[in-house]
């Protein structure tokens, strides 16, 4: 039996590194997924039973799992489920194996910080390479003028006439003289007046 499955659970132990005959990295770990039920007698949720899965991750996913996961971590695993029967001298049973193609933390129970792995052919920091799937493509530098901002540094919609509202193309440098008789206080007052005017007009889009 083989089908796609997604499970959530906790690692029973730290991941173990293994290798194939060809030298490819495999990382194996066990995940226990505990089902819960509502107990009417105690009016609380209690643990019902735990399903155990033997998870195998390969190549890049294996390396990332080995560096990221530890015993007790709550994870989400998606992969191909295989039910494997086994038998020894004293007993027999069925083992649920998952060949994982995605593993990640369950953010319901905590937070994490993602560190993107560099792809072959990539160079430079974030934002210097192309979209996913085009690791070597460099994005051209933008020649667009800076977006207009008000006196407090907040961005204004593209196309705003900054001269009519007494605003500039960026914050006024310290010590620079005010232009056209405007001061930061005038700009703030002008913005407040326009906000009140828009609120009273009931328009769809604010003019600021």
C-alpha cells in the first residue's frame, strides 16, 4: 500500500544520519502522532492513542532535517506512506513508513526562523537573485524615482502632486531651510485637514 499522507507529531529521538550504497544521505527519525478525544466524565480533552511513523528524508531535505530537528520537536511531515509487514520469532506486526518530501515545524506550538539554503549558481545576498527556479538570473537595477513621502516619512500614492500639498520627495535634511514657506508643522496640519475632508466626503479612496 502506498499513498500520500500528512501527519503532525513529535520526534521520539534526534534524527539519525545514514547513507545509501551510492553515497546519498538519508536521515531517519520516528514521529509519534497522538490523537485526542473529549472525555465527558471529566469534561476535558485526553490522549486517546498514538500512531508511530518511521520517517525517511533524502539528500537536501535530509541534510536540512539533520541540522534543524531535535528530540521532542513538533513537526509536520508530508510524504508517501508505505505499510510494511514484519515478523520475527516471537511476534509480527505492521510498520508505517513515510518517505518524506516536505518536513517543517508545527507553528501552532512555537515560532522559528527560516534560513534559505543557497542554490547552485547563486551568488549575493537576498534580493540579488531572480525568482525561484531562476537562481542565476540577476534583477536589473531600478531607474524609477523615489516614491513621494510626507513630512513624517510616510509613503504617498504614486502620482501625488507633492507641490500642491506642500510635501517633498523625502524627509527634509536636518538644518535645511523650509521651501515655499512651509514647515513640518504646516505639512502635518495640511495632512490632517485633508484626512478630515475625505472622511466627511465619504469617498472610496482617500486623497492622501
